[in-house]
C-alpha cells in the first residue's frame, strides 16, 4: 500500500465517505473542466494556482466566466489544505454540490437501441467505482446502477478516478439491487453476471438485446441473491501462466472494462 490519497484504503471507512455530502471539492484538471461543462452541476467556487490558470485559461477562466463561477488564484499549499493528504489536485479544485439523484427508467424503450446497463453489486472502493464509470462512458453504456448501501458516495476521489466521466454518465442509486434487476428482466432486459469461474462462454450467448451486466465487490464477488437473478454468468479467461502464478482474476474495474469491450466487439460481429 502507498500513502497516497488516491489509494483509498485508509479513508473509505471514514463517516464522510459513507454519508452523502451536500457539497465537496472536485480536484484535477479533467474532472474540474468536465464539472464546469456539466449544466446540471452546481459549481460554487474555483481555486487555481497562477500556473494552472495561465496554461488552461480558455478551458478554466473562460468557462468559469461563462458559468459565473467565482475564481480565486491561490497557492498550491492553500489548495492542498482543502483536501486529504497527498491528493493529486494538479493545482485546481472546484467546490460543487452533489449531482441530483436520478431514478432509473425500467422501460428498455426509453434507452438507446439495445442498451447496455452496468450494475455494481456493492463494489465499495471509490477508485474502482470511478474507473468503472469512466469505462462505462467510453464503452457506450446507458447508465450505471449502484446500491445505496455498501457503495461509495459521490466524492472528489470518485470524481478524480472517473476523470470527468461522472458528469456525463447516468448514475442510478437503488435500495434493492435484486428487485431492480428483476424489474428490468420484466422489461425485456437480459441479466449477465461476471464472476470468477462463470460457467458460460460469452461467444455462446445471445447478447444482442437490452442487457444488464452485473459485477461484484472486490472481495466477495456477486452475492448469492444477485447470482440467482442472473440469466447467465461468465468469467474472463485467464492464461495458464497466470493461474500457475496464483493470479486467477483481474481487478474489478479492469475486468469490467474487458467484459464491456468483448461484448461490444461481439455485437459488431453479430
């Protein structure tokens, strides 16, 4: 383990990361610019170093003026004092209100044609969730379903890991994931679980219609009730060399990205 804040192991159990915050600091060039561009994001105050505003004037200064966001030129130490130790803020932070929660529309006809939704079954590392949100946007998912409990809240760390994608992907927080998946199944969605040792081969499955991909937590994987709801389960093939070395799986964010890419490729072929 490192001592960097971007490794969240020493912070995620603190109360502030479990309880929804009305306001917080977003940090890093890409997350800050994305937040300012998001018309649904309420931005309160922008703090930058002199070097950052000189280098990114058009992206930061002009956008701040356009959105009427107060801008202050401050020192790097002043910015660091607002965040957890070793946060990689790149000389810029933005005070924001948390995004309004979105209610999931269960009717597949209200998404894109043959949509893909991603469901996280109590994935609790904010860095993993942020990376998954970024992959979901890149791979064209219609939204990410996250459990309200045992999942990270919207924070600067999550926004930093998402690298701006948090502002442009639909996030649905649900109380009961099993019930939500069952409701989606009633509305033409097919539910596919991803887990170590999944019995089905992806290429043998019909994944052409509305699809929900479910991934489990870093340690326990999919919960038994979640597995029961899935129409099929798959695993990512691991090389014999990796198995011999005792490495039988990928990190959840890496595995999710691989699964989404493979599904998109198969959909292009079919």
